[in-house]
C-alpha cells in the first residue's frame, strides 16, 4: 500500500507508513448529500372563502337592508318626517360602515 504522504510502498497489513509514520488507511471522507428537494407549498383555493364572504354579506348586510327599506316605506306612510329622518340615519350608518370596511381592507 502506497503512503499518501511520502509515496513509500508499505506491506498491506500496516496501518502506518514505515518511513514517515503517516496513517495509510485514513477514514473515508463523508460524502456530502444533496439537500432534499422541497416542493413549494400549494396555495389553498380562495373560492371557498369568496363564497363564504358572499353568503355572509347577504345574511348580514343585504337582508337587513331590505327589511329596513320596507320598514321605512311603511313609516313614510304613517309619518313622512320620521321616515326621512330614519332614511338619513340609515344612509349615514351605511356610509360609516363602508368607510370602516374600506379602511380595514387597505
């Protein structure tokens, strides 16, 4: 077996070089393994979220709004001044609500 340091030819059972004393059979160098390939995570579809938001909008906004409109029509028949005041309050409330939603989205 040849010495990796000085090139001297040593008998096979020797672990060290007879000339320079270097280790003849060094431990094999660890092989660098490639890191595992990680595939990018799949994004969840936003369709279920959009459907849920539309349903929530219908239930929490449009249906009560229609109910208020029908109630205001009835109130306008009984007392027009009170009906107009209620219309103004509803429009103001909707404006504030839409402004708050717009601010929270941006």
